[in-house]
């Protein structure tokens, strides 16, 4: 589609009340990553992936529960996962 702004496609998760999030774990908590992940699960995060080498946990959480993830010990930040969609290779927009 000519003129399509590929960086601003509708976020499907917002309509359903579920947020896809990235959770950054503090450097000092990396040694206890499994305990942090367990605590995030108890706080409502459905864990999708754990990336211990970079201190990131991804997952989904109910929009109303998202703020409580920041209170988990060892969590540095909780951010919405902003999906990026590139145009098809044959698109005139590059």
C-alpha cells in the first residue's frame, strides 16, 4: 500500500486488555534471575521468553496488572513491547 505508515499499525493487544511487555532486570538481580521470573509470574506475567544474558523477560500481562510488575524485587523497568512491522520487500516504501 502506497502511503501506508508501517510503523503505526494498530496494536491488537490494547483492544483485548492484554499488554505485551519487556521487563528489564537490574544487574544486581541477574544472579537470581529465576527467582525474579517466578515473582513476575506470581504478579501476573505470562512469561514468553527469558533472556538471562541481557537481563530481559518478555511476556503478556493484563493491562490493569502491568503496574504491579514494577514492584517485583529486582525489576528495573517494565515497558510495552512495541512491535515493528516492515513493509514487504517489493513495497515502494523502503
